C-alpha cells in the first residue's frame, strides 16, 4: 500500500486499514519531542499534532506499507528518511469490511 497525500489523510487511512498499528516518531527528522516518541496509535498522533503542530498535518506525505517497510515519509522534511515508523500488530488484514461514513472521502 502506498499513499501520497497529506499527513492527516495518511494517518486516517492508517487507522482505517490497520487500526492496531502503533507509530514511533523519528526524532532525527522531526527533532526532540516533549511527549514520548514511541507507541502512538494513528488517532492519538493525529490528536497530538492537531494541538502541537497543525501545519505538519497539512504537509505532503507518503505512507508506505508493504513486506519491505512500514513508514511515513514527509516530502518537505526528508523524503528519503522516514519521519514515522509504523509497527503493524497481528495479522495484516486483506481488506476492511466496514468503513465508517465519516472516514469516506467525498
């Protein structure tokens, strides 16, 4: 799965597709974090960034999840070094049967 979109959309897509995933912030790219850089859910990270760095949510991002890597790259910061490391837990689903109406892009 590869998605080129804003960071906000990438985090929402990650939550819908892999709701059990955890995310670690790469402090080498985004600098030291006041909160722990490890173990965030996509929605927790989204809430954190809405308060602490709303501009970052509008940054162009690339979400990549495949058998080689699971990362989010921020094109404006470092397009070759992941800004976020994704850890998918359990078996990766082939698809999600139900997508909440509020998550559907119009």
